């Protein structure tokens, strides 16, 4: 089951899928694959079915139960090379049994994509899969084989394996596909300029499906963005333009259909409200009334809920889809210009907002994501996050973009203290001096900062005197965009890592 060359990255995911299909268990095995729209689930699963000689079928939205069964019957017949009339009026149980028997001879896999669409009119489907699984495990003549069910409606997919649901304790695979990281996104779009790749990633995120919606070639340089943005995400005639991306995302999940409150919460968070109190203030609702909808949106993958590692009661809520943030901060305020064909002017007016409120926070998140994958630099720390520290002497609060730590009994051992800046200027000695001060403040709160490396992440590079000082000191890590995107070596590495 060699991974096809057209499947970019996804090595770990492919390995997990291959192990699931090739497992020696002769009985029926069930797997669940989920992920937000446009992350490439269907692309990967089609390739898996092809590589294993399996059968890939997909549910169709708003198609009735009779038409759905006949469509499945047709897919089974084509795979078997027979006429569909033999099973055209079969029941769901008969169709599933036939499809599993057919694919188990390879051995292959039966992939049912967008299962939630079928569950809308046939909620018994998970129960039927449970029935076939239990019969197979008991040796009652039910087919063996492999079945993977997939879907984008995360609220539905998450519940498949929860509580007393039919598939709980029966699925051997629970795989959630995430968007591409920075480097893979750059390769997917064919962007050779790391700085341009970061900006495209800040606008659209790493969902590979957005590339096919772009009506113009990807930007080759940062300067190309001045033409690319107005021609894509700020052009109402293009598919990448989002009149209301949050509403669209909610509509595709049956749990949130028509929910004005959930829609308003997403927009509030995209606009910068990062805590229940701030969200409640914008919506004029008590924070206690938002607990359940916030939990639902987080569970369904629309929002990300983190806590400050040094202040566990300080929540940090962010929007998962970057395009939602772009829409709220850039598209909505400039809607009059956009609607009247002045997208280029709208983009020029929005560039300061884009740098400060879109690119800046996204770059910080990319820096944290990079450090999570660098065990040698974060050392023993098991957590990488952002935090806020109080300087009691200066009576001020300081935000720290990147901190790596291991917390025990309320005291943290900190291995990295860092800042990530997406400003248009190079980082200077003043940035390093600020990190020295933050390290001192953290030590004043009783945390162990002795092993801490000072890390600076910069979109535009570093001044020569800063690079020289960092090399001389030996406890400073300087990371530029080529490192984050292309995997190049950092500009400066702390001396103990040589």
C-alpha cells in the first residue's frame, strides 16, 4: 500500500490507515476519520481505497433515503462489475453486508465519506455497523473486512464514539486530519518565497482544498499579494470570497443550523474577544449563559480553547479557521469598497489591520507550533503556549508570545522564553533586553528560569548587532521565516546545542 505521489505529506496519517487496513484480525474492524472541510479527507481516503483495491462511496447532501440506497447499490455494482439491478432495492443492512464482503476479499476497505448526510435520514446506520461488527466478532457468519466512516460535521463525528453511542468501544481507528503546516502549505501552493507563504497561510490556513478555489496563480512574492488578495478573497465574484464564512461553516454542521447565538460567538472571537467575559460583554449576555455554546463550538472544532499555563483560570479562546478572522477583520469593515469593485483600495486600507491583527497573531501561533516539534530546543518542557506575567515592581502586565515549561506543584521549570514579531522591521537588541527582563520577572514569581533559552522569531530577520550578541552570549535562539517554512537552520542556536 504505497502512498500515491499525489498525496502530499500525511505520512503519519497514511501509516495509521495502512496499519488499520492490513491488521491481521480476520474479523470486521471499524475506523472513524474526521476533520474540518477542505482539509483533504476525501482526497486521502480515495487514494487509500485505490491503493488497497477497496471501495470509496460518498453520501450526498439533501438526497433522500431511497436515492441514497440506490446510489450505494450502483457503486457496489460497478466495483463488482455486475448490473446494479440485482441489489437496487436492497436494505441498508443488505447493502452494507454486500459492500463489506466485496471489499474484504482483497483485502481492501469500504470507505463511507460524509456519513452525517446519510444519518440525517437514516440514523440507524451506526447501529447497523455495530450489529455487523458484533456478529463478526462472535463468528456468526457476518463478513470480516475493514470499514472507515468519515465526515466533516464534527459535532456528529465526535458523538459517534461517545457515551452510549453504537460505535463506542468498537472503532479501532479514530483519526482526525488537521490542516497542513506552514511548510507543507507552501509546497502545496507552489510558493517559493517563505514570507509570502506565511501571509497566505495567515489568510486561508493550511486547508489544501482552498487552492482549487483560487482563480489566479499563487503569489510568488510578498509584493504579489497586492494583486492576489483583491483577486481572490476580496473579489465577490470568486469562490474564495467569503460573504459570511462563519455562517457557512455553521450551516454545514446540523447541530448549529440556524443558531444565531453560535454565529455571533464565532464573530466575537474572530474580532478579538478571547475570554467568556469579553464575549459576553460584546453580546450583552452573562458569561454563564455562554458556557454550553462555547463548549459545543469548541468540541465541534470551530473554536480553540486554551488556558494560560501560569494562570490556569485565564482562558484564551481563538477561532480555528483563519479565513473567518480575515473575513471579520478585513472583509466586513471594507464591504462597501469590495461590493463596488474597489477591492484593491480595500486591501490597501486594510494592510495595517492585517499586519497587526491577522498576520501578527498567526505568526505567533506558527512560532509555538514550530517549537512544539523541536524537542532539542524546548528540552524537558511538555507544554508550549503563550502567557501573561505580572510585573509587580513595574505594576504592569507583560504578554509572552512563546513559553515552554513543565509545571509541577504550581512552580514551573521554564526552558524557553520567546517573542514572535511579524512587524516590517528587523528585530533589535531592545527585543533581547526585553526578554531578559521577562525572564527576571518570571524568576521573581518563583519559577525556575535558570535553563531558559531566550527565543526571538522574526518575519523580517535580525539586525547584525543582535546576531553577533546572540552568538556571543550562547543562550539565545534566533528563528527566521526560512526556518519556520523551509526547515532551514535557525540564524543562531544556543551554544549548548552545538
